[in-house]
């Protein structure tokens, strides 16, 4: 591998966390493979973002075109195809975000590259990269090789690659003219649709803070909401909470409610009845906080705290806000 | 409107205790029940509902061995007009890319206004088939589609971004849409419903029927190879974080941060 | 003073017998026409062989029809009804007599002459007065006291009809009184003791001129005759059709309790039919349509419906009322039927949420004074929805799991006997084909896979082992009993499940099957096409105690107040009320109290089997919570039940009602296991 490319992801003029995580993964890969690292930034009016990336990446390559903003997978694909045409061997990494899910598979075909999605770790053997990903309801770790591929695209599991800012690099920002020319696309961005607050989609949330009967008869729902907000997740619940009209039905996780496949599931005051736990699919990091040390939820959780929620939750919220800076 | 739905036959691993087989490159599947991939259930339902609204024909197709015939028959019971099974021993060991190539070849050779599939399959958790098929057919595609509207040959859909944010997009037909779970309420399939379509034929198309080369499919046609499989270490119940509430909370916050439990 | 009899007075120049003849023929023709139109729908409806077991049917007609057996379950309404019914019975002869008196002034029914006739005159006169008084009481009760169960949602009721009928009956009585009273007033033969009604009427006419009395006598007569025939023809047009249909309805009642009707009577290959379930109104059986005709809107079913009590939209009586309204509208007596257009009976008239809300507890059927059936209709409507694929998402998953794995829990077939591994020192025989045992323990899916219910499986195993009973299980050859699958309308799957279990039974030798889950017990006992001897765990334990093979101590209950919750499928559907109570009573010094709603009025916990997965978005409270409050009211500290699903629902409800630590819910087999000496 001669080169490692990191595709920056941004929305509404803000770099997304996936960018930094991809950069962290790219750095490590570049080091292990002895390859050059380049960050690719595609968009329009991206100077501020380019500057931010230039502090962390050795090279930043920018393509500006109004058709690249907001994110347009087909425009991205065409652009990348053009600018990577003569490169290689290379590996391109990017977040496994919902937006980039529209890009990576098609891109791999367009670039004639091998693809591994949702990788959580890489290793290098005989100078070749291998990727760890999960299969079978995310329950089995799988190591995949890319055979003799000279071009590789990999998407990265959110949260799997921790980024530490160095701030040391002062990269040159290289601007490349947009190769899009007069291309029109068969897909058109219409707009963002904000789900109403009541429309929170528990089913597709990656981070879920879920509350159960153990939160008491007159719970402080705001306390839980602010924790969910601090964690960047959504608030869900078990059936008793819906019964008490504390949250609407579509927040209810369970075999009879919504099935969820989060990455992280924080169960607060949830006893762990099968009807509830049955609705949690995949293998999320399951953390339980409950007063009752014998609550069955502790049997399925990886981490647990036996304590009063009213003490733990505010402390946890504060600490998380602190960690986020 | 001609709608082709790509279905997958997957082992139900969500509740099962899994073990890795002797070679260490796959799990043992003899004890597992296979079923229609959950995401694809929504795709076939959406196809049938679209047909009910705008008319047309729904074709279900799966790259899957003989055992999967029941799944394709279930698709017919759900309202598909025809179903095809694509299988040849040469297909064994195909990765996502090779499967997409087989599907793309099948689709290319017949009328298609819309191709539907689930965004993800529960076995390889790849989320790649839809996008690859679209690129191979050189038509637009999108994933995690949670709402589909078709009028005057124009397609409008919503796709899920993170945290309750959706993106509204328009596409020209034909297109490939990979749907999200929950975009509809899949119908129930009774024993009688399956009986009613028992006599319909489900043709199996092999390598030659599809006009594919052996080198383009199976492990030869694959771009990635599984080297090793292992179960993540499993703890006996939860690790209890001790200490006063504040201390425990602080420790938990660190763990959450480390494990990606703090999003944007 | 003499008075002219109606038969001898021509009206508008028409001789009375001629007039009477015209009225009689016209009224009967009209009645025949109306009835024929109504019966026409019965002929269009689906078959149902209800002419078997005539002895039992006569018994039903005598006990529940003429005997009004269920009426006193609601005391005030019941007494009013019995009095009215008795009055009607008596006065029916009077009506015939009066019809005859239009032809001849001396007419009497054969046998009702002489002293018998005199005695009947007296009896009838008391009846007239009684019926009049009862009608007035009933009107006041409806108008002033408004019993809650008569209330209707706006626009859905038929309140007015009740007043029309009560008014007509009152008018019949009054005209009879005027007819007789004017005669007495004219002849002066009043006798308050023998002819109270006529005498009361005559008092009002005292001092009237002979001409006036004559007019009243003749006018009263013809008014009575006209009202009578009006009444007769009004009945099949109103909710009071039951006056005519109730006795036949009881005669043709379902004598197969606990069993669900086949998809179509007389058709084994129902899968090949074009339709399944209630695709249109005529898909109901003729008996079910007769049920609709017969509902008197008394509201007892709904008053006892647990789903209705917790706020689900189901109201059994509204199913009958809405169905009758539909029948009257789209199968009209006069004129052409309107086009229903897009209105579907299942889905629009009866909504999906009503149909899925039913737990099939049977409280409605059990309460109905005229034995109207609901469960079979609900199941037939569900069969249609299932056939259309319209099944609530919450139920689809467990139903699919049963289809694919033979249990709703998603457990692997091979692990069906895994619960036996945690039994210390007890080896549970897994019977292979050809093996023999005394007692075949049918564990069912819940006892095999639900961790809480597995404890009951182990308890029963310990009891059987302790009593040295030879028993065994089917292990992985067992599959879900299918009781709920059948009741959810998935008949095809039920048949597959039943056949699988039947094959497993037939491959082994045993004297009896035992199940602790009443649902499994019911399915095998009543639904399976092959019959096997089966008993419920409570019956086996009762026998073991009586035979002295096990003894119970008071250590576990330790003086706590105990009540027993009758599971629907043990009690109402299979009449097993006493054995479980006898087992509890076998605990020395037990303090046992029954809840107000017990035995056949037990209040459903919200349903077992797959129904456990069903989530109603309508209910404001869970049924189990209601039930726990009922136990709380009588100070119970232990609720014993005989059904694993009641156990789960009630245990949950104990927590949600804040009774954790105060009330313990325990299954009978657990109680016995823990109390074994």
C-alpha cells in the first residue's frame, strides 16, 4: 500500500466525528504499512474545515464544487473516481455512517476496489492490511483479508477508533479542480427532514438510554433526557413507562415494542424481563444501573452499577459533558 | 412497474448460542434455523404495497441454495408474482461483491424499474449489496430508505441519517433502494397463504443460465476472504462498577467514552 | 246493564268477524313475509349442524329458555325479566283467546272453559297487573336509575326501541284492562281479589254512561288486537326479536364447550376453499346470525368482558348489535338492499382492534342469558384477517416462531427438555417412540422455554417423583399445543401442530396425559381431532392427596390468607373449579377466601399463550392489575392460580400495583411442591 486516504465527512459545514475517527485509523494504517496519509475533503466553501484538518493530517486534498454540498454520494463517487484514477495501490477509509453507506459500496465497484464495511480494527500481515469486522448479528469477530487487491475501501465502526488530537501537523492544503464538469445526476437532494421530537426513531439509534419501572413513580424525566442528550443518544423505555404515560409508545423497546440494534444500551432501572431484553438485538455494549443487585439485567449486561439512579444519573451526565469538553 | 426484490436466506443468529467451526472460518450452522433476512421482509412488503398502489409485477430473487426455496415461496405468498432462485455450486463462498455481481447480471437481463432489498443482512452485516448492484447496473441507489413515494415515474424517498434526522431525495427510475426496517408493517403469512402458491414454479438459474463465468463468482470472484472467526470474550454477567455513586458514574463515563458510548 | 261484545258489533258497516279475519290474515301474512326475509339470511349463511344431541338441546331450552336460569345473575334486571317472561307465557293464551273473540263473543280456547277457564281468568288478570307494574318499573329504572351496562356510545344505541316495546306491552295490558274493566263496570261484578286488573280499570270507569262503557269495551278490544299484531310484526324489525328467537337460540346453542368451530362445517379440505373466515357477512354460520338476531342488548357480556373493563375497544354486545344493524340494513325486509360499497364487515364495522382485543376468556358467553356465542365469531373474524395477512406486529413474531420452531420463545427444538437438567436427583424420562409410561407430562412451550414457567415444570416433576408416579415427557418430539394459534385464527398452523403432537402421542403408550397449562389441556382435550385421556395437574394432585400419596404441610403458607384465581381455560372452558380448591384446602389450617369474582365469573388476567405478546394500545390499565386489586380487597396475601400465564401476568401486576412483598402469586403446583411433607 502506497497511500492511505481518509475521506472527511461533514454536514452543514461541520466536520463529523467520523472524520476524526477515520483519521485516527488512517494514521495507524499509514504507520503500519509505511504509506502516505492524505485526507480528502470534498464539498463547497470548506476552508475552515480544511484548516482544521490541516492541523492533524499530513496532507489535505480539497475538491470544491457546489454539487458536492450537501453530501451527494454520486457526485462524491465521480469526484473520487477521477482524482484517484492514477493512484495506487491505496486504501481509502471512511466512517460507516448512514450517509456514507450510500457511497462506499458503489464507490468500491466504481474504483474496482475491495470493500470491507464496519471494521473495528485493522492489522497488517506481510505488508498487507487485514480488517476485523463483526458478523452474525454482530456476535462473531471476523478477520478478513483483501486478497491481492491493490485498491481497498474500508468503512469504520463508529467509536472504534479513538482520535487523539496532535495539532502538530501543518499540512499544505492542495486544491484540485472539480472533475465534475457538466455532469448531472440522477439523484437529487431535496432537503433535510427533521423528525419531530415525538418522532425519535429508537429503532435506528446507535446510543440508547432506556428507563424502566425502577425509575420510580414520579421520576424526573428531564434528568434522563439530559443524560441521553449528553450521550448523543435517544431516550427509550420499557413498557411500564409507556403505561404511566411518561413516554409515548414508540419509545418502548421490547418484543412487543420497538426492536433496537444500538451500539450502546444504557439500561436505567430496567429489571430485564425477556419481553424487554428480547427487543435489544445485536451485541451492544449493555450497561445497567439498578438498585436491585439481583435484577436479571445484570446477567446480560457487560457493566453494572448497583445504586440509586437519582445519584448516578446527574453525576454521569456531568462527567460525560466534561469528557466531551 | 417492474420491481425486483433481492432476498437473502440467513441463519437466525440473534438468539442462538454460536460456536465457531473446526476450520475457524465460519460458525457452525447445523443447529441454526435459516429464515428470510429480517430487513428483506420489509423490502418484499414494500414491493407488494407499491404494486398494489401503482400496478406492475414483483419478482423476488435470491442467491441461495435449495433450502431457501421456502423463503421464495413465502415471497410469492406475500404477493410477489414470480420468484427465481440463483444457485450453482460455483456460487459457494461468494462474498458481497460476487453476490452483487450475480444479482446484477440477473437484473440486467430483465425489465426493472425498481430494485429493492434490505439495507443489511444479519449474517454478514455488510450493508453493501444495494449500493454495489446500483453501481454495477449504473443506476442510482440509496440505503436506509424509510419512505418511498412514486409518482409520474419519479421517485421520492426519505432515508435515515442519525439522531432523528432524515434526508429527502429524488431519483430517476430505474433505481436500487435498500430499505430500512420499520418502513412498513409486513403482512403475516399463514400456512394457507403458502399453500395457495404451492403450485407456482420457482425456477433455479445456474451459472450458465445467467451467462456468468465461474471465475466471476464464488471465492474466485470474491474480493475479500475470511481468514479467521472468533467469538468475542464473554463475561459471566456484568462487571459491577463499585464505589460511591459519583465515583461509579465517573468510571462509567470513561468506559462509555472508550467504547463509543458518547456520540455527537 | 248489558254490554255489547265486539264480535257482535259491526264497524263502519263491516261485520266484526270479517274485520277480525282481515286483520288476522293481513297481520299473519305480514309476519310470515318479515320472518321469511329474516330467515332468508340464515339460509344464505354458512352451515352448522345443530340438530344433534336433541336431549341436551331440550334440556338447554328448558333450563335456560323457559327456566330463565341465568337471569338472576343480575338480580334486579333478572327478576324483572323473569316476571315479564312469566307474564308473557300466561298472556299468550289470553291473546289467542282475544283473537278468537273477534269471531265469536263466546270464544274460549279448548280446555280453558268452565272452572279451568275461570281459574285462568284470575291468573291472567294477576299477570296483566304484574306485567303492567313491571313495565312501569322497567321504564323508571331505565329512565331514572340508568344502569351503567345499558349505556351506549352516542349513535350506537337502540334506547328508543326499549321504550317503544315497554310502551307497547303496557298498552297491551291497559287495553286488556279497559276491555275487561268496562265489562265489569257495566255488569257490576267487580272483585278486587279475583280480578284485580279489571277491577282497578273499572274503578276509573265508575259512573260512565252505558254508551261510554260500550265504546270503551269495543274500542279497548280492537286497540288491543291492533297493538298485538303491531307488536308481533315490530319484534323482528327491532332488537326485541329475541322475544321470538331466544328459545330457538338456546335450543341451538353450542354444546361443544371449549372447542373452536371448524373453518367450515362439513368441509375437511377447507384450505382449498376460496374464502377463509368472515370474508363477508354471509360467512357467519346461520346460528351466528341467529345470535345476532337474538341479542337483547342487556349488556351483561360487556359488563363481564375484561378487555372492555380495561379500556380496550371490544364490547361483545356491540359485536351483536353492530352485526344486527348491518343485517337489518343490508338484508332489509322491505325495499332493495343498499350497496355496502367499500364498507367491509371485518375491518370497518367490526374493527381490527376489537377483534384482537379478545382474550377468548369466555366471560361474555358464560354470562349471556340466551347463550350467544362470541369466541367462535371472533376466531372466524381473525381467520379472515390472518388469511389477509393482517396480524398485529406484536403477534406475528411469536406466531412465526411457533411455525418455524414449534414454540413462541424462539428456543431450539433440541432444548425442549433442558429444564429437566436443573432437577436434583430426579431423572425425567424422555419417552422415545414405543416407550410406555403411566402419565405423559405434556410440558408445552411455556414450561419448556420460559425460565419462570420452567420452575413449574420442575415443581410438577418433583411432585410426581415424590408420589412415585411413573411419568415421562415427549422431549423434542413435543411441539406447541396450538391452543392460542387456533384462537388467533391460524387454523393451518394449528392443524400442523396438532398432527405433530397427535403422532407423538400415538407413538407412545400411556394411561393419561397431564398438563399444568390449562391452554394445552384445553387444546388436547377439546380441539384435537383425536381424543386422548387428559387431566390437569390440579386433578392429578387432588387424586394423589386423596390417595394419601403426598401430604402437605402448613409451613410454606404459614397462616397467610390465600385466594384462588380461576384460570379461564380451567374454569369457564372446562368446569374445573373444585379440584384446585380442594388441593389448597389440603394444606392444614389454611385460611382460604374466594374473591367476589370467582368460579365462572373469574376475571381474566389478560390472556395466555401467544396472547402474552399482544399489546393493546387502548387499555388504560392491565387486566392483571385489576385482578390483583380484587385480591387486595379481600385481604389476600397469596394468590394461587392454576395457569402459568395467569402467574406471569399477576406477578407482573403485583409489582405494578405496588403490592410487591405484600401479595405473593404462586401456581398450584409450586404451592404443592413447596408444601410437600
